[in-house]
């Protein structure tokens, strides 16, 4: 009998038979300390199990959350008599996303040896996924969206260095709120764009509102990124998110950051460990009345959803220093 060929679409549940009753499971081999399992229930639903060798019922009750489409329960496992955190995927069509969730969970628990600490970490990850699934996307970010978020987070780090108040800096980040500009603060607006090293020297403007603002000053910030995974200086999206989290010291700011990440369509996934970028260039442009742009206030009646590109070489005269953004 030929061995089963595992393609890129292979999922661990593919090799698990549907049981007549209860659960059929297989242990996650990459788990060093904590007993984790892939499984299927009697209906054929995909299951992930974290077996507890200690009583974690109280922790579960205090931190219990629900996610639409994923059944979450904490109960005795008939196979071992131990307790277990059990996640059941209720819709087969969401299997790829559920698999990404479980992969991330396994990674987060890989170095944890204390079962109760592991349960707290698992429930914290579930809470983040709940916010993610309730967000505007609920799916993996595209390559372009990864670059866009990477640019916004780079600018957010700059804001955190420039501003004394973490909450003010996070309030200013309006990209996840579908505002016309990515950052709005102190009568200043900033639109952030990210270019890959392979792209020609032009930025895409997605609407007639993006370069028109009620703020007194409007700036266009452009980051040019190159994917260099072999470089020690390169950074992945997951690493950049961690860098922002490590900068934050206030609990309210950390919670706001997590909420905005979810709205932006991000939750930690192993898929975001790549690409790994280096910012090889960043430029700031002052978008004044003379800056070439298409804006709503000057459009003919009936025209809407206007998208266009700006050649950066044509707007060199509008280059300015970063200190201009911060009003220095």
C-alpha cells in the first residue's frame, strides 16, 4: 500500500477516522511538554484538545470566551479521565483558518511546562481570535495588506517615541477604523504607504478622500520595503507587532492595540513569520494645495470611488523632514 502523499493542502485531521462515538485523537508530536491532540468527533467535526493534568476549571470559568463557529468546552476526557480544553470547529469550510489558529496555539504553548499557565495562555489566544473573527475580515491578510500594516506599525512606533501618551498615540491610529487617513492627531493627518522593492516608484491612492483632510496639515509617508529573510536586521509582521507590544506599558493601551489589530484583520499566525522586511528608504511629503491629487471637493457631480497613482519622482518638491510632521 502506497503511503499517503501530503500536499500543501494537507491537514492533520485528514488521517483521523470519524469515531462511532465520542472522540478519535492523535497527539501533536511537536508539543514538548503539554499534551495536545488533533481529533474528530462522531459527526466528523475537526477538534483540537489540550489535556490538563491539573484542575483548571476555575481558570476556565473566569476567562471563558465564545467564538462564533467554534465550540469551546472544558470537561473530562473519557479516554484518560483527565480534564481537557476542547475546541470543535462547527463549519468545515473554515478548516484552513481553524488550522492556522491551532498552529499558533501550539507554537505559543511549545515552551510552556506548567499546565495552568498553558491554559491561561490558550484562553488569552482564544480571546484574541474572538476579536479577530468579529472584525471586518476574518481571513488571512494578503501580501499587499501585510505590507500596508507593516508600514502603519512602523509609523506607530515613531509616534510612540514622539508622544508622551501611549493612549493618544493609539487613538491617533485610524487606519483600522477605516478613516480616510491612517493617522490623525493634533490637527495633523498622515497617510502611510508601503512599497515593495519590486514595485515601480509610484503609490496607489484608493479614493478621492485619501489626500483631502479637515486637518490643517496633511502628510504622505512612504516606506520602501525589501524582503530579506536572510538578514538579521529584517523583521516579520509578527516581530513588529511584538516590538509595539513591548513598547506599551499601560494595560488600557495594550488592550486598545489588540482591538485595533483585530479590526485591521490581524491576529498572530505562523504565516506572518514571513516575509521579513527591511525598510530601505522612507520619505515624507507635505500634501498642500499644490500637491498633485484628485479630491472630492473638486470632482464633478456623480463621480466617486476614484483610484489613481502618483509617481513619486514627480513630487520631489514636496519632500519634507520628519520634524515637520511633529510640528517641530
